[in-house]
């Protein structure tokens, strides 16, 4: 009876052909780490569902956006959970996106006959990055407004059309109501619709062309038809092939589940991204981009200032062109990385670089900032009254806006608590009054009394004798 | 012409014309902010002259006129240096590297950018970090003891 019903449903709703074409087919055996694509699809699903339900409340107007997110987070039943899931799924999506991209470069996933799959994947890559950016602009807190400003500034560097592009994105010469509606429309309608279509197309091509199999990685393949023959033989073979359902689905699903467990854990422990003060262009603030962009920000900070302004315009364009051209440049018969040395090297450098730059940006040792708190005195050290006054003046004159003492404070300039060669009294005094040419320090001649100067010099002299940390 | 070819051409033409009738207006309306962009000077008051003591850096806000319907972000922060009785410098608060909001440090007499380490002098000149250009200065004037600036005297990103 049940079987008859099933047959009737699959016949009348045309499900048989879908089942045969997607689930019930032979594929080459895959490793667990081939589940990254499925994981991305799954995360996209989580993002679509949580996003849809947040849009029930979210108000895309500068007057209401911030408050509506606050409402979702604080008042709505389980709103914090839905927002948290959306936030962490988005972050993990970017992480998995890079994993997916790097893995395809490593195994040569862009090689014939999979160029189309790759090219659509490249578009998806940029679309997802755009989503991960526009998403956090909608929070409309200080991080959002300055992230928008920074991105706009990058666009403004485009030759000829820069300013027009800025006005176009912003919906006016200043950010306002039309800015947020634009960002909202891009984030919830324009890009998601395109993303959905391209994801379906991408998966459709994965079904048609399969994914790079172990056999393909072990031997040279010269033509697309040779690849097809090899793949088909492998898929049909008892040892080297498997049924897509349930074998492949189970393995891919396992990876997706593990990643989801991470998303869930982060949501339950850290919750959604905290809301910073509402977007405002008058108060002092220290915004920073979302963590998945740290590496890029760190890179910009490291580049010499002759290159950086152009780099931010050229890098995404060059990256796009390189990725688009990759399948047409690298036409060697080898896949995998046994006979291809450059992919592990390039990917290795990228991964190490991204991790290093992320940490660097997290620390941002280049940023100076006013701080009214004088540097702490190490335990066991007693300062003379003059040196103690000097310590207070050290903060009052903004020395500590750049100079750390024994590792405490901003790290822009020399740490007198950890200096290699001790400086003399005269040297310090002259330096404070008139720093040498080309040194990024203001001269204090004319605006520091002789007494204040002596006190600060005294403190710096003592700081040089502070017990070394570590 | 064969009937088949004619039909093919008719379908393609009809399709393209229909698509254009829909596509051109929607693109036009999306481009509206660029097409409607106003130019010319736009002077706005930022406060009475006496609010800016001589020899000091003072924070000020300017109201940004916009014709949209939201009330927030109507004000923009500025730094004003009144170096002498007659001379006023009105700095944009946006770093010239990537528009992050700079802060004035009275202690060291420097501007700090929170993003990539830009540091500017009291005169707005770049001292350290990525910025190559000095801070943007608004055109300023004094009318009836009120300081006014021209909002359009700096680029949109300033």
C-alpha cells in the first residue's frame, strides 16, 4: 500500500527523474574533506532561513534599523539565537569559502571539463564576500557606518567614475535613508536571488561533471573526453566508486554537521555580535571591521603608502581576473599536488599570510590613541616624587598615546621599559623638545615648561631601569 | 525569408524591446542619486566665532541638509583650529587614507586614525602611517560672528 502511494507520488510529481539524476547515481569515491561544498550549501540554507525570519522585524531605515536589531536581540523570543546563528554561520561561511577555494586550487578542480563550474564558483565567491560585508552594515552601529565609509573610500579611488560610484552606492552625497534601503535591498533581494540561481547552476554542473576524483589526481589526463572516460569507469567500479546517496551524502553531511556544531557552540557561548553604539558621525569612535576582514585590513596597513591607495582598487580586480583566467592558464595534464608544486606553495603562503595578518590586525600595533591613564608602575618599584609627577605628565602630554612602558599601552613608538640601549638625560631632553627630522613625533618646544620637561625626562630615565617583563 | 527565420527574429526583437522598456527605466531610477546630484557651494553654520578660542583645537558639528525622510546622521563632526584671531582651519574628521574617524589628542597635539596607524600633525599634515595627503579642510568664512563652512568644498569621502 505504502509502496503504491510512493510510486504514485513520484510519478505524478515527477520526482523519479530528480531522484535518478541527483541522489541515485554512481560517483567516484570521495574523501571526507570533499564535504566543504555541501557545508557551504548548508550554511547558505541556515543564512537564508535565519535572515528571512529576521527580516520580519528588521527596519531598513536609519531611524529604526539599530533599534529593530536591538529589539530582535533583547526582546524577541529566541531572537538573540536566530541573530547569533546568522552571524556565526556568515563568519563560518567565509572561512569555508576560503577552504573550498584553496582546496580546488590544490586538487586542480578548475581543470577541464570543469571550467564552467569553476567560473560560476568565482562569481559565487565575490557574491558571498559582498553578502558578508553588506550584512553587517545593516546593523547600523558605528562599525557599520565606518565600514561603509571605508569601502566607499576604496570605491572613490576608481579612476574617473570614483565619486559617482560613491554617490550611487550611498544613494546621495551623504549617508542617509536611501543608503540603508539600498544596502538592505542588495543584501536581501538582489544578491540572494543571483546567489540562489548561481548556486543551483554550480551544483547542477557538479552533478554533470563530478568532482576531482582520486584517480584523476594520480595520473596525467590530456583531454576532457579522457577525463570523462576515467571518471565514469571509476564511478562504476565497485572499489573506486560509490552511490551518491547515502554514501557521499553521509560523508558530506558529517562535515556540514561538524561545522554547524561549531556555529551552534559559538552562538550559545558568545551569542550574536554585540551592538556597538548606533551609527553616528559626530562622536569619537574606534571602529574595526568584522574579523573575517582583519587580514585584508592588516595587509593594507602593512603596505607602503605609495602602493596602498591603488592596491585596494586593483587587488579585487586582479584577483578576479586571475581566478577567471586560471583554468585557461594552467592546462597541464596533472591534477592534485603530487606533480604540481605551485599550488601547495601558493596556498600555504596564503593561509599563513591570512593567519598572520589576522593576528596583526587584532593587535593593531600601529594605532596611536589618547589615553588619560598613566603607564602602570611595575610591582616592587617605588618612584621618586619627581618621577611620579613625570609619570602623570607622560599621560598628560600624550606621550603614552604612542609610547608603551614595559609592554603596557599603545605600541606605536619605543617602549622605554624595554629599550636596548639606555638613553642619556640630555638626549631625551633634546629629543622631546625637537625630534629629529622625519620622526613622527611632535616637538614640545614652546609648549612644555622646563619643570614638566625635567619630570618627564626623570620618569623616562627611571622607566629604562624597570625590570624587564618575560 | 523563411517563415521559421522570420519568427526567430520576431521573437528576439520583441523580447529585446520588452526587456529594454523594463530595464532602462529601472536602471535610470537606480542611478537617480548620481543624475540628480547637485553642485555648487553649500554653506552651513558651525557655531559662533566665540565658541572657538584662539590657539585651540575645538570640536564642532555641522548639520548636513538632506532631502530624505530619516532624522539620524544629520550631523557631522569636525575639528576647528583657530590659529589666530582671523584664521580658522576647519578639518574634516575623516582620515585621508580610508575615511576612518580621526581623534584629536590634546596631549601630544596630534590626530590619530583608529584604523591603520595614520597620524596627523596639528596642521593636519600626515606624519606617519598610510595617509599621504593632509586632512581635508573645508572652505570657511565668518558671517555676522558665525562661522560657516562650504560642505561641498571637500570630496564626498572627506
